[in-house]
């Protein structure tokens, strides 16, 4: 990796981010990101991108010095000393605790269950910047077409289970009679819950009273704070 563009490309690969995903997060076009791959990261963006991806600006710019801000010291183990136990499966730190692995879940009849062995790696500092506790975060796949084109069917979504308070206009994952749903939410003064879709023409808004919420098992799982989707095919 001889250029900052090469290092940026490798970092995005480590985080399972495509150039399009990263461009959307940074408010630029995918072509801008591809230009950075080829010509290097612009100096005006260097500190910002280094902070987002939890690496030192000098390393991103030149490849010299430590890659991360706080590399873990080497620990010498005495003979017979047991290896330290791995962290809980729902939060696995890698690259000097700079990344976390979030578990995937899916809705099954009468339960919301983890998918064994399937995870999404995200930068820990990105979660920290959003105030998301990684131990309270999980991933699901977008279950329907109601949020097109913002959230495409099958897109990976990251959910913050600790934020279930309804904030007007924010996107949430819900369970409705055991079925996974994703909607923008709003709350009425009488406690009724409104579910809105991005594609309002095909999927009109729905309103549920307090009694319907209880009787139909309508539960807010958490706030959707990250999403990404890989294209199904190449342009013809």
C-alpha cells in the first residue's frame, strides 16, 4: 500500500464498506471516493477520514508510524498461564479494539433469534460518535420494500436496542406479532403510534392505538443508525 488511497481502500474493506456506502456517509459522490483511491486522500479531508476510521492521520497520509492511536502493548505470558477468554460473542473487538462485530438477528415464529456465526464489522469510534453502546447493537436485513429507495429490500441495518423512545422522523425496527418491520415513527398525544414508509404511495401510513399496540405485540426494537446495500447486478 504505497498511497493514502490504497490505505483508504484497505480500511473500507476491513469495515465491509463499499465506496458507495462511504460516499453516502461523507456526503460526496462515489466518483469522489474512487478519485481518492487513485490520487490519494485530499489533505482537507485527511484528519476527518482518519478520525472516522480510527487511524492516525500521519499513517493514512504516509504509511509511517503506528496505524492506530492506542496500539495494545505486547503481553508476555508465563509458562502455564492460560489464554485470556474471548469477549462475549455479541461484542468482539479486533485490530487493537478499534472494530466491533455486531451479531445478526432474524425474526422467527414466536422469537427474535440470533443467526450463529454471522456478524457485521464496524469501527468502534463510529459507534462512539453516535453514542451507541456496541453491547446493545445488532443487525437485521431489511424485510420489505416499503422504505425504497432509501432502504432497499435485503439491505443490512444496524440497530441500537437502547434507543426505543420515539423521536419524530427517525427510523426504527419493530416487531409486530412476531414479524420484523422497519418504519419511520411518530407518536400521537394519546399514545397512538404512526408507522410511515418512505414509499408512501405503495405503503400508506398506519396508526395503532395503545390497545392495538398491546394486543398485537407491537414492540419498538431500536433505532436504525447504519445501513448498507450491495447492488444486485452490474450496469448493462
